[in-house]
C-alpha cells in the first residue's frame, strides 16, 4: 500500500446540513502490511504502532480533521462519553457525543455496526459502536438519550457492517433480541439447526423505530464479503479496523 495514494472514504447519503461532516474510511491506501494491509486505524490489534500513527495522520490530513478524534477503547458495552468534556485520551466507552463544534467523534469497526447521529439543527453529533452485545444491551438507546433531542429531530446513518447473508449467530443472540423486542424476530432467518442469519441493520432500525427515530439511512454494505474495501473480523480473525467519524463546524 502507498500512503501517498488518496484515502477512499464513504460519505453518508443523508439530508444532514453542510456543516455536518461525516465519513467512514475503507482499507484503501495506508501503510500497514500483512493481515492489516491498508489503512488500519486501530492500535489494539497488534499492528505496528508506527504504521497506525502514519495511517491516522494521513486520515487527519486528507479529511482535513479540525482536531484529533477522540479515539475510544471499545469494550462492547454501552458507556457513552461526552467528547466535549472528557479529559481522558482513550476512555473505555463504545460511543461518544459532542455539543461543541470541531470535536471529532469516532468509532472503529470490522463487522460491528458504526452508527453516526446528528440533529437537524446541526449542533449535536454522536458516534456509536454497536456489536450485537452492545446493540442488545442498549448502546444506541443510551447514545440517543445522551443527545437530549426529540426523536424526530435526529438523523441516523448506519455505516458498513457485516451483512445479513454473512452474520451467522446462535440461539443466545436470537433470544437476547427477541425477548426484549418481539418484532426483532423478522431480522433473523433460520439457517442450520440452532443457528440463524441475523440482519444487524434491521435490528438497529427496529430499536431506533421503538424510540421514535425514523430518519434512518445507510445499511447497504457487507464488510465480511467485500475483501477489497473492508476489514472483517468474522472473515479474517486477526485484522485491522476502519473508522467512522462525525463532527460539526
């Protein structure tokens, strides 16, 4: 990979105003090698820290980030951090929100669902990391709650995650969602005995709808099947991470 090549990024297709800036990186460009080949942005996956630093610097330069993003130590939980107030450099959390301009919220994923949120007034943003555990435990609900906005005032973009034809889960996952929200049954398709194919995008939409949030966009990618563009933990095990970022100016 060549760090001089342009980063390939995905921009949300949503009706957010022009002062909302949101992106998801792909693995294209970057200097990481081997199983991390490309623009790996994670320090916790045993990649060379110098490569990760160079990749993050390239991201910052090419996306013209107004500040260093608040990188999180993601633990598949539901902790939401106020990025505008925290003094920690890498807090243990799976979501952050900002109410101050030019504060960059970011989450890293490699099959889990990145969720970017803004309000219609364009003065609040949030980013959440929703693996199945965090999603079932309420990380999206807690992130929405932290924004203190009416549901109709929010826009949500579901970034690249493992697709419904690749995400096989056991009965424990099925029951975790259906026990909490019976309608979640429609997001599961019986596969082999005791296993289902789960639609994480649909599961997120159902939970957002329950909150009254209906302006939901994205959800068309599959990180597991698209080797050229995305890292995938389910596909490769040891691998890198792409990042989803949001801020307002």
